[in-house]
């Protein structure tokens, strides 16, 4: 098996594990997400434990991976170096949060919910893809502020 095949297989396995984790944890159920976001109504704190577990695993994973001299399937690590908080970042985070709060979906769980035919998924995913395509065609928000 050559390096490209190994990289594709590793990416597929990681994506499958990620998607399975989203389904098992309930992140692909918009009603569960909406209940998590409803602090003064039917609040369901269980997703906080999911997020806490994800942060803990990511923290340990990054420490283990970045201790290596190089990644398994590339010559160097491609880690972002910028730490700027600019209007584009803030606007993107706000749009993401508003969309998550209104629909109960974010991109990963929305894709995992497609085969489950979760209510609203067949509207949300195409709208999300159109929004992503539109964002690629628009100038940066920071350039106009």
C-alpha cells in the first residue's frame, strides 16, 4: 500500500470514527442540541460532557502527535500559526453560532444526520453548501470594515 492510499484510508477511518461518535453522542439529533442550548427551558447538560470528553481527547492527542518529528503521511505538520482575532473570524463565529442555535446543526453532525433523515436535514445541508460556496466567492469581511 503506497502513502497516498494509506493517507486516504487513515482519513476515511478518522472520518468514520468522528461520524460514529457524533451519532452515538446525540450531536446529530437537532432536538438534543436545541435542548442543550436552551439554558432557561428544557436544558439538557449531557452534551457538555460530550464536549468535555472531546476537549480532553484532543488535548492528549495533540500532545502525542506533536511530540513526533513528522506526521505519518506527510513531510511536515501544517499547524496554523496566526492568532489574530479579526472581524472575519468574529463574523464567522457569530454566523456559525446563530445557525447552530436556530437549526440545531453544525456541519459535521448535519452530514451524519442525513442518513438518519433527521427533520430539517434535507433543507439545512443544501443551504449550508450554498452558503459555503457563496462565502468562497465574497471578499473578506475585514476588508470592508
